[in-house]
């Protein structure tokens, strides 16, 4: 393999139309889980000019439509949308949620035996970790996320109040001998007030980019692109229709690892698209954190209605089949990778999902509320002992 290369990843802000939809879908999920922690939710959202449409399947408590609508309007306000083309107060809201299919419920329910509970769908899920950053994430995606997080904080607190909620970032990282050593280009596109131009936007953004990137990683000025089209006033759902689940590479590893294809947002943790991807990341991160390997990929596969994974695949990027087989055996002997087992071990039946919807599901700090439990490294001693 070529160990000298340039790799690029992008991120999008909470105000990006697709991320607005992810946030709305996870807000609905959290509401149901807060009322009943065994609720079943699969919520999809579409946004366009002054319209929000939610649809999907739920099984759980009866929740007033007005309560769902108000929570969603509050979230849109928190993101920062008080614009003519998309305003939390003035937008039209349509709710098409309905009861979950009895056929799907029959395959997922455990019939009183928790171990018999089946996966909510078939599919493959991947987890990845590497020692490029302290978060054990690929450098391009983690820095892309952090730049936009900093811009959002400054926009909401005041210093960048002339910027709008909709923004994107893209970082191209240079690798030498497989390790990140610098940046060749930075791209940031951000919605802004009509009173300022491209040059002013660039100077407003510059200190936040410098704050996030390592000191020696600043790219040449001619490769620092801010709003390359020259103007970005109309944005958000007014500028582009948004849908839940369209930013799955942004949500995970920025393209540095495989992706099974399933989105996360709006899905309760019986859906292995979400919970098994979290479990795979949890295992991969702890394996790398233990120092056994520098990076690894884990794949899990499931069938709807079947409890245990059909297969476990591991790639440690070394020519060491014995080590791979040993790690897989440790996983099989110590972890219940059934949907119920994953939910119990990671405590996923909590209203913790809205905050995952923007700036990545991985590489985040575990919260006192149980959020990002899959980012804990409490298995390091086990892997060190067993391997």
C-alpha cells in the first residue's frame, strides 16, 4: 500500500438542510424514549422552504401532535433559523407518523425472552478506530467537525452573529508513512448576512480554523477557500431540500472506513443500523486504545428477526491472522452482540440521540446523561489481559 497520500473528508453544520432533518428525527426519537424507554421509532423528515414534514412508524405512548410540533419548532429556533425562507415560527408543519407494522414488530419482539429478540432489520455495520488523533478518529473528519462546531458556538454567542446556520467544511490532510503530518487545503462555505462580502467572511472565519488545526498544519493562503462561489446568503432548507439520513459518511468516519449503508438518525436502538454500528465502534476503539494495533475495522452482519450476528469480520491492517482470530474470540467470549445485549451494555434506551445528529456520532465525549457511551474506553484492560 502507498503510505504517502492526501485524504479529504467533509463535515456539515447543524444548519445544513440534511442535518436539520437528522436533528428533527432524533428529537422525535428522544421524545418517545423519554416517555417510554422501549418505544419503537423510525422517523423520517423532509424540509424545504418554510415547510417541515415528518413521517414514519412508531410504537409507544400516545403523544400529542402539538407537543411534537412545539419541540421541533424549538429545535429549529435553537439551530438559528429565523429567516424569511425558513422560520421556526412561520413554517408549515405536517405530521404523518403512524403505528409500526405488526409484521416488523413480530420479528423484533422477544416474546418474553430477551435473548430471542431479533434484529430490527438485515444489514451490515462497520466500526473503525485509529490512533491518528486523541479521539482515535481519522484526522480529516475530526478536524472538519471541530471547525464547524467552533463556528456554531461563536455564531450563537455573538462574535460571528453575521454568519448563518448553514455551513460546510472540508479538510485535505497529507499523510507520510501512514501518519497525518499537514494540510494541503481547507474549504469552508458558510451562510452569511447580505451586509458582508466574501473577504469579510474569510477574515471572520480564519481565527477559528487556526484554533482547531495543529499549529504547523495551516495550509497555503491560496488553498484556503471560503465561500468559493462568492456569495452564500440564501441557505438552509430555503436553498436546498433536506432529508434524514443523507450524510452517513459525515456521521461516521469521513470515508476513511467502509460503511454498511444504513443511516442512524430517527431510529430507535432496536434498529441495528444504529446500535450495532455503535457497538462496532466501541469494540474497535477499545482495541486500538489498548495499544494492540494502530487501527482496525470491525464488520457485523444481521438478519431481521435473528438475535445474534451472522458474522464478525476484523481487519487490523497487519499480516497477522492469528492476532485477528484471537481478538475475534475475545469479542465472542465477552460480548453479547444481540440487539438487546448491545442496548443493555451501552445503555442505549435513553433519550440521548438528538445531540448525536450533528458533528459526528463518533469521536465525541461520553456524557453524564449516558450519551456517547460507545466512546468509553473501559474495555482496555480486558483486551490487554486477553490478547
